[in-house]
């Protein structure tokens, strides 16, 4: 796997416009395996491993600001002035953060199974969420334990056994320290009132059965983004780009080709 400036990533080798893929909390570059393969004829698909994931160097201070700084450094190391940014779950949050902080580096956004803000409007929700997610680790469970329980709960009825097993394998490989960091980082995200700042073309893709990033919430996001289009994938869950990869790839290709 390529390694540059402290980051590992998968490069589809395509010669077209670059798409940088940002994975979710329990993912890594393999979360976009279907996009790396399915879109490579038309685009250069780069699946970035966030700090602490799959050989990328960890950060002492992991925040959305430092994640953006590291993503910029990754792009600079590859001589990529700007790219289409595609993110799933917290990767979609990071994509929004990038687009707001560094709009000149983002040609378009593809937001998959994500949100405009972490749920809840007070600290009590945040505290309960962190306790629910981290308590099993505090009691001695391992990341493979969490993965085997969590992944089947977030996938939809369309998900194949292979898709579920691949996702379990990815989450099981996340270092516990990185998981603790990124879960805490997640709870700080709030761009609910900043959606109007997403001025580039934006494609939003939701899974009908996704309870983590409900389709109704993503439709409301689309309504607040000026140059947006919204797509609902029936019977898909939170890992919609893996669960319904052919359909999602068609949506992404049509969206990007329409921009010329």
C-alpha cells in the first residue's frame, strides 16, 4: 500500500480527476473498495486512511481542524490542488468541514450516510453516547468484539454476507486508542447552521434503512445546500456505498460527469 507524508492510502491508478474518499469511524481504505474499482476507468480514486488507521500515523490531538490540516498535507504531498471529496459517515462530516474551511481545495462534495451535526443539543446526550460506545471497551471487550456486534446492526437488508464480513474486518482492525479518539471527535461536530457555506455542487446519498444518518435528515441537509441533489437507496443501511455499490457508483459517475 502506498505511503506518503505519514499516510497510507489506496490509489486506483486512474488518470481522470481525483476523488478523495474519507471513511467512517469503523472503516479504512477498504470501505471504498467498490468505488476504487468501479470508478477507476473515469477517475483517480484515492481512499485515504485517516490518522491512526491502517498504518497512517496517529495524532496526539485529533479534531476536525487537525484532520483537515492532515488532509491538506496529504493532498499537497500528492500535488493535488483540488479534488472531488467523498465522505461516508464521519468522513462526510470531515468532507463538510474541508469544504467550509478550504473551499478552494474542494471541486464538489459527495456526502454518503452522514449528518450536518452530531445528534443532540446538550451535553447529556453526548455523555450518554460516549458512555454507550466506550463502556464495552472499559469492561474488557476488544475491537473485534465490538465490530462483530456493531456492523450487523448498522447495515440494511440489502447487505450481503461478504459486505458485512468485510466491514467487520475493517472495524476490528481499528486500534482501540484511535477508536476512542475518533468517537470523542465525532461528538464535537456541528455544522447545522453552516450548510449555506457549502457552495460547490453536492451529491447526498442516503440508505433507506439507515438509523445512524436517517434519510429524512439527509433530505433536510440537501434542502439547505444550494447546488445539491439527493438520492435514496432502498433497503440500504449506513454502509450504503458498499451495500449497493453498483447503484451508488452510477449515481456518483452521473453526478460528476454532469459537471463537465
